[in-house]
C-alpha cells in the first residue's frame, strides 16, 4: 500500500510539473499577445481621437478667426468660442487676446485682458499647463505676414479623468486659442478591451491546463502501467507482461520491459532449478550417510572402549578416528537440519517455559556451571520450543566459552519493543571480540574469515542453525562487540510467538547431549584460535557462578 501511495504521489508530481509548464507557457504567450494587442489598440484609439479633435480645432480656429472684424471686441471672441465648441468633437474652447481688453466696473482700475470661454465652469485659463502655454506662444518662423506658430497638445488628468489640451496662436496678430477634449470614452473603451484580453488570457490558460492534463494522462498512463508491472515483478510475479500499444517511444519502452521481464524470469527459473538440485543433493547425501554413519558410530564406540587395551602405537589413531567420526556425524545432522530450514519443513512445538530454568538446564547438562555466570530471575515465562531453545543456548554459550574463555555471562530480562513483550537473553565473554569486517558474516554458513586458517572441529553451521531456530520463534539474534572488549550475542524472542501449527512432529537435531554436537557457524583467524566453534573438548574450568 505504501509503495502504491509513493507511486501515485510520484506520478502526481510529474503530472503537476507538466501542467505547470503548459500553464506557464500559455500564460506567457497569452500575456504577451494581450499586452501587444492592448498597446497597439490603445495607441490607435488615442491617436485617432486625438487627431480628429486637433484637426477639427485647427480648422475651426482658422475659419472663425478669418471672419472676425478687423477691430474685434471681447464679445466677438466670446461668440467665436461658442461657435467653435459647437462641433461633433464636443470639446471646450478658451480664447484670449492681449491686445483686446475687457472693461471692468467703475473704480476697478485698468481693463483686464479679454478671455473668452465656451464653458467657464469646465475649462478656464488656469487649467492650461504653463509648459503648453510657453510652447504655444513661442514663434517658430516668419510667414511674411508675421511670425508663425504651431499647434501643440498635451494629455492631462483632472479629477481622475483623462483630457486632451491643445493650443495655437492665430498668425497675423489674431487671438490665442485652447481646447479641452475629454478622453473618458476612449479610456472606457480601452478598459473594456483590457478586461476582454484578460478574460481571453484566463480562458487560454485554463484551456492549456486542460490540454496539459489530457496530454499528461496520455503520457503517464503507460508510465503507471509500467510502474504497476515493475511492482508486480518485485513481488515475485515474474510472468508479468504488458501489452504493446502503438509505435512511439513508450511502446519501445514497453517492449524493452517485456524483454527484460522474460529474461529475468528465465534466469530466476534456472537459478531456482540449480538451487533445488543443490538442496536435493545435500538432503539425499545427508540421508544416505545416516545409515553408514550409524554403523560407523557403533564401531567407533566399541573401538573407543578398547582403546586403552590396544597397542600404544595404534591407540592414538583409534582416538582420532573416533573424534573425526563424531565430527562427521554432527556435520551430517546439521546438514539435514539446514535442508529442513531451506525446504520450510522445520516445525516447532511450543510450551510455556521458565527461561531461567531452561538456561540453567542447558548449562548443567554440559557441565558449564563453574564457567558461566547466570543473571536470570525465575518467573520469566515464554512460549517457546524447549528443544530448539536449548540448541540456540548451547551454540551461543559454547561459542563464548571456546573463544572468549571463562567466565561467560548470561543475562535474562524482559523488554517491550513496539508494543511486543520480548525475552532478551544476552551472552557475553571476555575474549578479543569479533573483527568489524567479520560481524556482518557471523551467521553465514561455512564462512571463513581467512582462507589460511587451520582446520577446526566445528561444522561451520551452528550459529546459522541457531539463527534459523530463532526465526522460527519470530525472534532474532544479533552479534556485537562490547565497549570494554569481548563479543556479545543477543537473543530476542517474543513471549507469545505467532508460530506454525505445533501439533505435528518436531523435526531437527536429535538429542544434543553436550557441546560435542554444537557447531558454531563463524570462522575467524585471530592468531591461532579458530572462531568457528565446534566442540569444547570437555568441561571448561575456571571461576564463575555455579
């Protein structure tokens, strides 16, 4: 489920990136096109309105100035301003002439310069920018009848509304005229255009997102199929294949996946057949060896009893044959136990066991009481297979005695790990410890830390069998080095394991009566001492708790 969720999130992230890229590209393109269209239309609208108003004003100013009497008065200018404002362009007009004065009321002093406005409330002389006034009054040449003047304009804003102000002076000593045209209609048109372009941009982005979603779905659906197929392959379904659709790159990827899956299935089948053949060979060999080994063991026991009565030259050879026969018998039994583990036919019979009593019995049966310090309180009850637990303890304690020396400390305690109650058995010694490079291989079968190591008495399978027995209880064994020196093996077993059916026959090692039948599966070259376990060679003496 977690793998499926991670796959969905990963594909969603890729989908999001595709949609984001499509949306950004569409947004940039739409904004660019909309911006260019807006500025082009804005320039065209303003230029058209501006040119129409300026052309009409210029023509009207010239026509009306031409019909003024030679000696016109301020009233004539007012009439001219009113006439000029009555056009389709709907602008306001302001006229003034410094040579024409307007009489003031009696007692007010000198007459003022005549100023004529078509609508004094909307347009008066104070609204004309000073820079525009200076440009209008500056002569630009001489036409023969006097200096010439140009028409100048400027866009201004009054009370938040845009306006066009323009002015010019009549050639030949006529009045100076100004106009004020509102650009509010053009502003409203441009605002409507901007809204339209914005809506079009948003629609373009939304359309691109939908197209990107469709495109991402088209691309990611085969990717999802490949991901699901790869997950099924990882689960062991090696016959998983995908239907090839189309002839594009994804179809080629599908073909490559099918080819790789077929090759993997074939290789796995070959390896499985070889492994099965190897297991059958070991099982058959071990089984076939049991009958002759039984006979040989009986003969060697007779020889061992008569060894003291034999010729002194022959007795050492007899003892060697007895020792090697026992070692071979242990190896055969261990190989048979390993084949049961590999074939998954090993079973356990569970019983409620006091762990302290079980450890004490294991130590007592092998005469290790003087060499082992036991720290275990009675009353720690766990549901285990007593025989298999005895095998585990015999391997761990025997290994510590052989390579660490007495005293070996065995402690038993209870712990709670992730809500599961566990029994923890820790076996530590005072030896040199285990080299760091060897620790990962401690439980490997027949592992040798050095190819030049001398021959040892152990089968090389003891720790491996101990670990498998722990796994049968849903437990585990770990190996480490203590900070102060020495190796530490920690066995963790649940107090209530979820074990297989315990009503069947128990298969495994038959009657481990002593350390002679305990093999330890690690071999370390540590300067003459072999860390591969095997037999302890008799009772271990030394100081320790009894």
